[in-house]
């Protein structure tokens, strides 16, 4: 596999970043995951906008988005695959041991791996840990992901593929790497960004294409919902058939099935040139 680092394509086996990179030592970095079908990305401009927003939020120098585009194109060309997941990482760069950034400037890494087509439905759990809707990192896609790793491991222990968080005031927020939608009393609803969730790109497109509304939701909305689905770059729209111990019979239900269909059709015709 060839990846992009240090301004060019390198062999993945020998590509190196410093052991003192701030992304490694303190998790000071941002990232994006972008889907590519037969070498064509989906929603790359939205991902780059969010990368730039995350950089500003973290106080990193503005990424050179032309270089990021060139890197994505070069990596996709060097690694042909039917369905790929590009991973763009932009870190604090080489820094002395300590918590302040050094002055070498950030490190850009673009890699790609095979992506699997999502199963139509999945099980989720809720976890007792909270998302902070008012933190310095809220809404930024940072590489400080260890809490998600712990929650996801808990989900896997329970035969689930995702863990859902409440925020600090007990409202439904998001998953470790996905946003959540519920069908409640005939309405399709998703938590607002003010809940502390990431402004998911799939969330925004799915909401636009299905007419879903934003609403603050208590956690027990998950018990009362007729249907639940997740959205993310790698899941697209994915039905939930079990939350903790409770089954949602017939998942994907009619609203979810329609959202999946609409998303698949629109996304397939909206690939980047
Ligand atoms: N929420 C979190 C915490 C995420 O990490 C992600 C994606 O990785 C999402 C939501 C979904 O966002 P997107 O649809 O842009 O992939």
C-alpha cells in the first residue's frame, strides 16, 4: 500500500512520522474518513470543510486543502479498490516532549483501506459515559478518540457494533463514530449539534434527503422509538435491530428502509467528479 506523508507517496511499510509527533504523544490532531467508490470520492468538499473547521477549532495551522486533494487523488490512483476508505490525518507535528506544540508545522498523512459494505441492520448498546456538549473539542473531529475505543470495545463485548452516548444533561447524543435518528410518534428526529454530537456529513445529507427534524431527545426515546437508524460515512444509513437487550422487530422499518434507499440512490449519483 502506498500512502501520502511528507509531501509525497511512500510505501506504507516504510513510511515514518516522528515518535515525538504531537498527534502520537498527546492526541493533538484531526482526521477525516472519506468513502471512495472505484476511485471516486463522495462528499470530499464537505469533508475538507470540516477538516479546516476542526483545524481552526484546535488552533492548528490551516491545512493546505489543495495538497489534501492531491494526496487523496494520488493515494486512490496508487491503490485501486472497489470500495475504499480514505483516512486523512493532520497532526500537531514534531514537538519536544511536553504538551506544547513545536514549530515544525503539522504532519499530513493520507492512507486508504478497503471498506466493507455495511450490513442492513445492527445492534447497539448505550454506555454510562457522557459526551460533553460544552467541551473545547466538542464538534471537532480530533484524533483524541480513546474514549470511543473503550466504548466500542464494550459494544463488541455485548455483540453490538456501536455504543451510544448521552450528553451531560442526559440527552441522546451520538455513537462512537455515527449519528443517530429515531422515528418517534410518526416523526423522524435526530439530536441537534448543540447536543454535543459531531456534525456528521451523512447525518446532514440524510436529514436533507428525508426531511428529518432536529430535536433534543431524552435517552428513553430509544426505548419508545418505533425505528432507529445510524448514519456515518462507512455505515451510510444503517437500521438498528437491538438496543441493549430490546429488539426492534422488523428492522429496517418502513421509514428507515426508505431513508436507506433514498440515501443509496442519491449518494451513488452524487460521487465527486
Ligand atoms: N460522530 C462521530 C463521533 C464520528 O466520529 C463520526 C464519523 O466518524 C460521525 C458521528 C459520523 O460522521 P460522518 O457521517 O461525517 O462520517
